[in-house]
């Protein structure tokens, strides 16, 4: 009987360790997610370029029913991505394909020691166990997906979440502006970036961690610590093209103080009036969404496009801005609300994201409370004693009647 491969030893590697990345693309998931939220085709080339900024790509696999994706096979071939056929089951689900992806990734983790990083390109929360297992084996795990359709749990669970919106950000903005000009309609515009104050709690946490480790808070080390604390962090969310640019913006706004230059720059926080303001939490945005859903409950039960929900909120709560709660796009708020069971989202290639009422609006009937064991036991014993007494009394009366009747006959 062949012996099982030895379990790889955990690696604590340094931050400067060269990363050899194996890329696994759940094409069916990422393709429909990008189409339904960004209204564009998935660009595998741009995704691979973003990953090359973090290390060398040594293997590339994409899983799909390629007989139904003839248009996509060309770009896969042009980028030397190995296409793995995903055969749908008779029931039409794709769980078998997800299992194949997970098994192939784990096999590579066991058999290719030089592969020390994995990139999972998908928004499916079913890959959480795979991410956990790869981390257990000492591998660095990237997740690439859209903020609007990737499970928040999956975003937080990896070492670094790379949002697809940031990968194609400039092109997406240009296309959206051109589409609005062509159609003659324009959405209510908001600033493209989040308030700088929203990043300060994470920076302060990271600085406290480095202080406890007796490590000087240099620029590169600060960012890596921030990613350890929150894998979703990206300087692009705050309008910066690099981390050093973000620090410069924070310094100009009076949030941090920078001493030194280049990679040896040291960062410390400053007491700025703006930094002292209390930031609202993401969950505080849900009451407004709940009110709108309840008002239009009949329509939402049948499923409505996300744009319609956004329009209702704009009409009924004109002062509501989801960016105040840390969401760059309205679809991100819906994705967060789905994790909280407020809504259920289904991507649709033609209509975009379709929104339905979540489980919160359909509470299950409460089960009757069980009586405490002591009371139940006591009641049972009393019932048994009463039953026994009744049975004994009945038997005595029967015997007495029988005895009286026998005497009368004599």
C-alpha cells in the first residue's frame, strides 16, 4: 500500500521571500460576477498582470464548461492558461467542478514545494475551506474577485484580497462615463474614493502591533501589517496609486507624521481634529435599506435589479450616502447586506444583480419552549402516581362489587 505524502511543514518565511504563485480561476463564477456588476467581460490578462506585481506565476489553471465558453478560450490560450473542462452534473450544479479545483490546488501544495503562494480567482464562499487548508500548510493565499459579489468572509480570510474593480479601475470609469454620455442619462455621482479618516483606525492598530513587537514602523512593514489585520485593505480605495502616495496624502491632511524618506521612512500618528470624529459602522447603513425593502416588499419578492433599489433609496432617503459607511459602490452595500441575511442576490448577465428579500424577512415559526427537565420529570412522576392510585381504586371497587353480588346470590 503506497504511503501518503508527508504533510508539508509550516513556513513562516520572511516578507522578502520570493513568491511562486499558482493561479486557479473559477471562470464560471468570476465571469458572471464581473458581467452582472461591472457590465464587462472578465479580463484574464489584467488579472495575471496584477498578480505578477506580487510574485512569479508558475502555474495557471482555469475551470469552466469550455464548450459553452468558446469566446473565452482564445484569451485563455493567449495568456497560456491551462483550461480544465468542468463537466456539469445531470442536476446542472457545478459543485463537482469546485471540488476538482480544490483537489488540484491541494495536490499542488503537497507535490510542488517551490509553490509557496496560491491565487484563487473567484467570489464563491465555498472556497473558504480551501483557503484555510492552504494557510494551514504555510502557503500565502491571494483571492481575486469583485467587492460587489465576493463573499466578505472570503475577502477577510485570505492573506490579501485583490479587488477586480481596482485591477480595471481606470478603464471601467472611462467606459461608464462614455456609456452615460451615449445614453444621455447620468447617475447621481459621488466621489470615487473613501474618506481618508476611514483608514486611520487600521493604521493605528498596525502601529500598536509593531510597537508591541518592538519593531520600527517603516513604510513597507506598516503595509504588510495592515494586510495581516485586514486582507481587504487597498490604497486605491482612497485614491492613491501606491502606499507611499497614501501616506503622503495622510501627512498633508495632518493624520500622520513622516520622518525619513524612501523605504526607511518612519510613520507615527498625529492628533488631527478630523481624525477624532467618530466613524459610522457598516451595519448602521442597514436600517435605511430595510425600510426601502419593506416599502417595496411586493416588488422585491419577485426580484428587482440593484439599480432599482438604488433609485428608491435616492428618492426616499436623499441624504443617505453609502460611502459614509465604508462602501465605495452601492453593490458593495448589497453584498454586505446579503451576509447579514437582509437580501439575497443573484447575478444576471442581462439585468445585472437581481435583489430578493433575505431570510430576515421570512422568520421561521418559533418552536414551543421545552419544559425544564426537573419540572417535566416531576410532572411525569405525579401523573404516574395519580394513574396508579386511580387504577388501584378502580380494582378495589370492582372487587367489592363482585363480593357483594356473590353474597346476595347466596
